[in-house]
C-alpha cells in the first residue's frame, strides 16, 4: 500500500536519497576525511535549478558575511552552516523534495528563542533586499 508521499516503503525517492547523502557525510566525518567542505557546499549549490541556485548563492554570501565563524558543510546533501560541529542553519532547495518553496531552517542550537514560541524555518520563493536583511538579522541572532 502506498502512503501519501507515493512510496511503498514510507519514504519518497528524494527522502531516501537525502538519507543516503547524510550517511555518506557521517562516514566521511568518522573517517576524519579532510574535505573541502565549503567546496562541497558550492558544488551542491551549483547543481541546483536556477531559481534555487540564485537564492542559495545569496544566502551563502549573507551567512558568510554575517557569521564568518560558521563552517559551511553539507547536511542531507544541502548547504548548511555549523558552529562547533553542530548545524545552526541550512538551506533546502525546493527541487530537492519537489516542493513549491525552498526553506531556510534553523536547528535547536540556534539562539532564536523568543518567549515560548518562535519560528525555526522560513519558506522562500524569492529574495528581496528586505528578506536579505531579515536573514542576516536571524543568522546574527542565531549565533549570538
């Protein structure tokens, strides 16, 4: 019986591919591989469809400028940025899971706490100058 995602095993082909990418990343880290992690991120960005690639390039530049201490790396095959080995934020291409929007997400180690409820991910269909300013402010807050 198929689930709502269209996969007999409960995961879509895209989800299985992302899990395989993550397993590869973990194995590489365990072996102590000295990889050009930023180069890997830039390669993944370059492979994205134009609309996602343009946003990912801008987000990469914003994060590098706003939080130069964050280390670029891949996470589930997508661009991510880590502090002390923990992923703080990531970009997920809309094409990755065939969704209508890309996602900028923050993990629990990001310092975005605000009261008893706060957003940890944002849908992106494009980037305006105001969006870029908001992303820079969120990243700055996340690493503070």
